[in-house]
């Protein structure tokens, strides 16, 4: 199947265009980008993380695949966000963002999205979770801002800590039901 994407759109036109589409898209600097489909492992990881977050935070603030206004001409759809501001289709004020790496998204999630996300004024943490090994990258906001290099959390016995939100995400629970070859 050959999909013809619009070349450039503003946010309002994109939100109207994307509603009801089965495929996943993002708007990056005014350009519509089709996102790759998720694997079974990706889906399990997203669900596990969302359930952990919902058990520790107000469940109505934990949202999957919700629009993030990440810049003047950019709308992203992080795998999971914690958003206390509300909004019907997008937010620009999340406190936590989580992306699960796919083979095609590693550079995007660890570089481009990190650069965009870490500029958000109220973001407390950005977490990227590996799909093929128990490993995560964590950017935490401190009084002096975010470090340019994330903390790497490795192994099923480790935990991701986000003290400002009183959140602990044990990798053993994030990777529950996942076996590696």
C-alpha cells in the first residue's frame, strides 16, 4: 500500500486530519511523519509501565499515546505521559514522559525527542526504556536543570526513581512477562 502524506501542515490542520486514522503519525516541524507499528513486547512494556504509574499516581493523570505540543510546529505522541493540566487532544505541560524504544526509534527517542522534551518547563523526568534488554535511560530535572547525559539503569534488579513524583519503577516489574533470547 502506498500512503500519500500531506507535505506540510499546521497543528490545527494536523489534529483534524489525524483524528480517526488507524496509523500513527506525528507532526515534526510542520511535516507529517508516519510512525512504525509497535511490537508485542513494546505493547507489554507500555502497559506494564502505565499500570505501575497508575498504582502510584492519580490514575487520571497517566495517559498513553496522547498528543504533546513539543514546539511551535511539532506534535508528538509519547508512549506514556503524566499530565496534570488536562486538555482534549494535546498538552504542553507534562511532568513525566516515557518512550519505549523500537529498533527504528532509538536515535529519535534518545536524541531528537530528548532535546525537545527536556525543554518543557514543568517536565520532571524523561524515561526511555529498551525493548530487548532490561535497561532504561533517565533524565531527571534538578535545581540546575537536566543533565545532557542520562543516567543508565541496567538489570532486572534495578529501579527507576523519580523522587519529585515519589515514583519507583522496578525493572523487574517493567519487564514482567518479557523473555529475552
